[in-house]
C-alpha cells in the first residue's frame, strides 16, 4: 500500500472518529451544560466539552490526529529498519570484483521491503559505482550523494506535517474572528444588560485559539522527535557505508 493511500485512509479515519465523538457526546453534553448555566443565570462554565464544542476545534482535532498518524507512521518505518545497521550485509566480501558482484546480487535479491530501505539503496548505488569505476573516491562521492538525497527526501516528505502545524493555529484564529464578530453583533444586547450572548461568543473566540495553540505545540514536539530520528538515520547510513564498504575496498579486506 502506497504512502499516499495510507495518508488518505488516516485522514478519513480521523474525520470519522472525531465527528462521531462530537455528535455522540461533546456537542450534546456541551448544550446541556450551557442550558443548565443559562437557567441558573450563570455564564457558560469552562468545562472541557464547552471548550471543544465548536467547529474550529473539531477541525483542529481532526488535523491533530491525522498529523499524529503521519508522524508515528514515519517513526515506525525508521525504527523497523534500525536492525539493518547491526547486520553485515557484505557477508565478508572483499575488494575482489567477483566477491563484490556477488554481494550486489545478494542485496538485489533481498525482500522488497528491505531492498527499498535507505541503507540498502545507498549500498547498492555505491557498489555499482565502484564496480564501474574501481575508484574509491568515486564510491565515496556516490555515498555522499545518496545520503544528501535521502536527507532531502525526508525533508520534502515532512512538508505536509509542517503545513498541518501551520494550518491548525490559522483555523483557531478563524474561530477567534468568528467569535469576536458574533460578540460585536450582540453589543446592543450587552448594553441592554444581557451579556450572556456576548460572553458565549467571546468564549468561541478564545476557546478556538487555546485549543489550536495547544495542539500545534504538541505536534511540533512530535515533529522534532521525528526529525531527530531522521537525522540519526542519515548519519548512521553514512557511517555504515564508510565502515563496511569504503574501509573494505580501500584495504582489500
């Protein structure tokens, strides 16, 4: 299953789960709490369901769960391939051309999931370069090029997550503008002594911003953890290639 399909499925699941939670519990419970407060002549309490009841918060929560799904999926792929760095994929191969060709064939015969890992792809590209040029420097350049391409690919794949982290506070600010607009439209009622509608509208404004900012902070933390794993993958890939490939072809062991 491609990453795009998984991403779309993750978004659909997030929408369904959050919307069901809203129509099944959050919005009905919030209405009961607000009605009880109105009947008692009080303003709406700061209950969690009241803070989360509006459409902007629902959208922010949907994007939050989708972002978490994307981040955890990428982290899971990286962690599932960590064991490869503890395996000698060269199986004792030396600088001899026949040995290296057999190593390359063994790498090409690996299962698709392992073969498509960044480490194996880098090793295969570097081995092909060495078998063609028989030059250690060219092989080193091939390793550096592959590692740089890996870092760039990871940076590009994180663009959607960065967009979500930017979009969530923006949606919160939309709720702020909507709430303030509603509050201003009720200024006449407030001047007449009825401030319930204005305070409820201001609650929409502040609650949406609060929820959006908290979610963006949490997602940014998770993104930094993902980037730490990705940076470690790039460094470990280069170190592995230098230790297991360059050292062997330069010393003939």
